[in-house]
């Protein structure tokens, strides 16, 4: 990624890193990036992580908690005053009190969780006061997919976007934009209304690709999906144009306008995001909704692999030495987590993990990714279901039991959001290879994917509410921060 930044960018990154390292001598900290594509559960993951640590949740595979070495975990003021705070309290209230899923990530936010602990070694207890500040940085995966644009000029971007739009799974969704773009004359005088119509049609096509029926993932530019305070700005009022030649754009032409705005998008949106946030991370978790992609079909899984490849290629990965780490942060551990494991029976968890491992391995190979330790996990940061069995004739079927969200449907039945029910979700293939057809895509998976409400929390005999239940959140914590609490 260094090749995609200027000397000035690198200088600012080095200064920021050096300042952070100096502060870390007094108060050790670790920056954990949490990203994923829409509806993968980033907000729920962070909320569950904090809730379980603050309330001493059941984390048997998180060694520091299991051994009783964590004395307390508590929230503190975050170090970055210009970054919105992750609204943990609001999200907990939504999960626990209202039993609704909190709003999804729309922009960058941050939270500092400080952990007081006792070192596992006598030497460590002698020289360390046992305190780690975990700075959790939450950001949309759609924005991360913009980083490859830094290495593309406008003609490259247009060619790649048009190639994707012609894929069979996208062609009908992109038809309106494609017709407008084909009719536009790149050499015609720049016209604001033409640019606006093209940009709006292109954004509508990208948003349609996100819907559950297609569940596509590779959809840059990310701010077209989540514009925030840039909505309506010239930096978001551009579009790819087809069949661009290698010649320079005519001054004052539509193409010249589009090129200028595309470069402004990279300069004022993408570069600051990388420099101020991604380049400062130490650890990273990437959450993916693999089951939604499996439900949507082979094209969605192939697109998820494409997105994962581009995401991995964006990170500064590796282990720095004593000198280089003073001026440049690198990510040395990345966890790729398939979320919503509570939507299938535990007998299929290993199969889901194997499918995601295959996706990750292919993405790592395609991205020429090396230098960081990568782990794959099937998990549910908040477990919304429990397991049981039902008799069907002579067969005993494993089921999951929970309260489907109002409006969810199975076999013509619509759920009211209040009634608990048992659902047989189906089985994933026993072998990861069986999830792929010979063409390299994914086979149809017999999963019945139903969204459930958050669970009712258990209470102790004294009336205390227990921490949020989960599947393998403890394993995720052990991989991401366990070594820092040794």
C-alpha cells in the first residue's frame, strides 16, 4: 500500500505513529480495527466484546479471563477527539432492553476499553503494571474497498466498473445506468445535470446489488452507498464512462469533469481515510456474512471472494522490527470471522468455517498476501438461538430455537416477532470443496436463513442480568489480544 501513497502521506503517517508510540510508553495501547461488509454484525461484535469484558462474561477460551488475571475492564475517553464515539450504551440498550438489533455502521467510530490485568509470568508482574488500553475502531468495509482506487486512474476505474456491471448477476441491475452511460458523449461539454443523472443511476445500481437477493460485496466507490455528509457534493457526483480511449480528456468536456471529481474523491475521501485510520491499526477483524452469500448463489460467493481479496490487499501487514515500528504500524494478526453461526446447528459450524477458510485461502493467494498471521472462525458475537431436536416421522432432526423477527417467512408462514419457534435450518456441505461447482462458484446451499431477535438475557437468583451469550467470541478475543495480556 505504500506505493499508493505519496511521500507527504508517508511522512504524516510516520509522525502520527511516532507520537502514538511515545504515548504508548506511558500507557500501552493496541488499535483493533473492526470492519466487514453491510449486515455482517460489526456493531453487535463490538458491543458484545465490551459487554462481556466489562461484566465478566463467560469466556472460557480467553485465557486471561479464564485464569482470573483480569481484575477489571472499563471504558475511558478515547484518544481521538475528532472521531465520533461508538455509542456502546445505546447499542446495549437496544440489544438487552428492546431486543432489537442496533443500527449498522454508517461511518467511523471509536471506543477505548482499558483492561487491568496481572501478567502470567513473575517477570512480567515485576516490570509491568498490567494495563492495556484497547482502542476499537469501527469502520464500514465498503470504505475499505475504496483503497484499491488509489492505484487506478479514471480510465482504469471506468474499465473495471463496466466489466463488473456486465456480469450476468449484475447486468439487469445496471441496465438503466449502462444505457445512460452509453448514450453520454465523453467529449461533449461538461453538464451538471448529465453528471448528476449518471451518478444517481450508478449509485442506485450499486445499492440494488447489496440487497439480500443478490448479496454482492464488491461495490466501490463505498461512499456512493454511505455518503454521510458528502451527499450531493461534487466529489460524489461522478460515474464511470464506457469505452474510454487512451487519449487525454478534452478540456471542459464531460470526461474531464468526471476525471477531476474522481481524483477529488481519492484525494479528499480515500487518502485521509487510509492515512488517519487504516494505517494506524495493529490488529484487524474482518466480519463476513458468508451464509447470506451462500443463500444468494454462486455469483454472490464469487463476489465475496473478490471483495475479500481486495480487502486483504489493502492492509499494511507484517511484523516490524524495533526501528521500523517507531515510524510505521503494521497489522500482524487478522481474523476473518463468519458471523451468525447461531443461525445453523453446531454440527454445521466446522463446515461453515471450512468454507470460509477456502474463501480466505483463495483470497490470500490472489492478493499475494503475506506477513501477518491469519485465522478463520465461525462465530456469533450475540447468540440469538439455542439448539434442540424434533421428531419427524422416524427421524430426529437438529433444530435451532429462537424468536424470528416480525415479517420473516418460511414456507408461507409469516412470523409476528413475539412467538418462539423451532426451525430446521438445513445442512452445509460436509466438505468445503463440495460448496464449489467445477466452474469455481458455490453450489446452492440448503440453508433456511431466518433472522432472529436478540435473546432474552438470563438472570441469576439474585436478579442480576448475565452477560450477552455468544459463540466463540472468547476464541476471537484470544487470537486478537490474548498475547498482549500474557
